[in-house]
C-alpha cells in the first residue's frame, strides 16, 4: 500500500512537470515490491541465515579445537618459572 502511494506521488510529479522526477529512484520505486523481487529477497535472506548458522558451527568447532590443543600443550610443558620465584 505504501509503495502504491509512493508510485502515485511519483506519477503526479511527472504530470506536473517536476524536473527532479525520474532517474534511478523512480526506476527502483517502479520495480519495488514486485513478486520477483520479494521472492529473490527471501531467497537471499534464507541464504544469509544458512551462512550465519554455518559460521556459528564453524566457530564453535574451532573454539573447541583450540581449547583441546591448549590443554594438551599445557600438560606437556613444564612450569617455566624458576624454583626460587615459586
């Protein structure tokens, strides 16, 4: 409904001869809200959600692996502080 109002306002400005009317904004407004655009945007949003979930899982795996490696290295290394400083 809002897009319809904006399109109608754009048409009125064209009929009145406003020199600022037209250009990229008019093209975007004319194409906005079309069924193809909405479907495309929904697909993009779903793809981005999948990417975010994949990155979260990857981050959890990397964090877990880092923790395991740091525990292994900590267990194999001796305390580096001199005996008199302990």
